[in-house]
């Protein structure tokens, strides 16, 4: 069977309406931002609203579909009947390659550790990821600096690329192939000319992104681990934390951050276990039962975040825990820019070593 198909726009919109009968479908909705490029937010598709192809990543991180900001977890492990809400087949459109690469971190944490997270595994197994080529970028996007392309080559179930009145659809998994075969009447085999046109569009966007990033003089992938390790005692951390309000937004919006807190919620005579997203920028993040806090200062917590992203995961997965999506830059009320922190460290550690 071919691994790339074509579907014209009319057929795709008809298929999109059909999918909602067979899957719980989430897809981006476009919201205009005054004086800015539009923003995309995920919506559960319930009506006959048309499909929206997002030019770049959504505001929400992909992780929000697999671990929730707040959820009860104890009941799920005690009775199979209680997993009905995650047993429904789900299809997520609009996933971009930065999210797919970033989600490798989530899989590593929740599927490849000493214990497998059952909730995460079930949600992952019952979800089809439909990625899409980026056709534009935001000012904060810097995926190329981490050698991440603005289109996916792996890690998806299906991938959409807009081309000539329709879409090319790549199949990336067994689940994706099964979905195509289920609706095979909608598709035709991709032509060589269409594949060539898609590659030309991809190459053109990459060149635009390179020109966008060149004047930013970002820290390269091969240097970033050394930069953060050499800068462990730099004053960069105190300098950038002067505007931090400890909201945790950078962690919560990040597609690779994964820390959580287990707590108990009392209901009647029962204590239910709940899981909450946690943030290493919170003041009490590292506080232990006796009251000691090894990360008491905000500068220490910022440093901890960067060491985890650019040292720990480089050592353990041979990749940084940053996908260049820029969400943390957009959400920060203190205007702390991950790119600028790394650049400041690079300058100071370079001067120190001269």
C-alpha cells in the first residue's frame, strides 16, 4: 500500500464531518488577535463547523490531552468501569512537529520509567495524532535552532500537508493506516508532481525561518549543554528572575515540562488521590516535609529549569527538553525569554573562559 495519499478539499470536509461520528475529534479554531497573527485554540468538534488548518502550532500544549492540570487518579486504578471517559477513540488535528518532538519527553517520563502511568498509556493508545505541515511561523518560533523541522517525518499517525486544492496525507503508523483504510473511498494515491510541490513548499518555509532566526544569533544545539553547565554560577539567573512573578506559566504551557504533585482531597469519609500539574518556578516546589527548601531562591529555580531541559535530557535522551515552540515566551508576564537567557549565559561563559 502507498504511504501517501491525496484528498481534495471538498472530500476532506465531508470526511471531517464523518469522523465526528466515529471519534472524539479535537481541531484548532482560529481567533483573530488585534494587530497580530491569528491564534489557534483547540476545540472539541460537535457541530458541522468546517475544518480549520492551522498555519502554526496552537496556544495549548499537546500534553494537555494526556495529563490534566487537575484530575482524580485513585478511582481509575480500582475499577475498570471508571476508565470509560478515556476509552473513547480520540483524533487530534493540528499537531505540529514541535509538539511531536516535545512529546517524546512526555512518553519518556510516563511510559518508559520504572512504572508506566496507566492513565497516560490508555489515553495515548486511544488517540490518533494528525499532524500538519507549518505554512507560517510566529515571531517566537525557533524550532530550527534545535534542528527541528517545521514539518513532521515521524511520530504521527497521519500528517496533512495542504497542496493544490486539497491535502497530501502521510501515513505514519498502523493506527493511521487503519484509519485510511476505513475511509479509503475518500482518498487517491499521491502523484509525484504533488510530492515535489509539497517539498518545494517545505523548503521555502525553512528558508524563511532561517532568515528569521539568523539575526537572533541563538545558542546552537551542540553548545547548549556546555553553556548551561559552565554558567551554573553566572549572575544570569538573578538578572532574569527580577521580573518573575512565580506564576508558573512557563512550566504549565510547556510541552515538555511534566512535573506533577500528588495530593489528597477529602470527600465525606474518603480521601481521594488527586494529581496536579506542578511548576519548578513555584516557591514551594522543592520544599520538603521538615520545611527545608534547597531551591528557596527564584534564581535557583530558574537555573533548575534550564539544567533539567538542557543538561539532564541531553544526557539521557540526547536531546534538549525544548522544542522551540516559544509558548513560554508568549505567556510570561515578566517578559523572560528563554532565547535571551541562553544567549546571556553564552556571552558570560565565553568571557569567563577567555
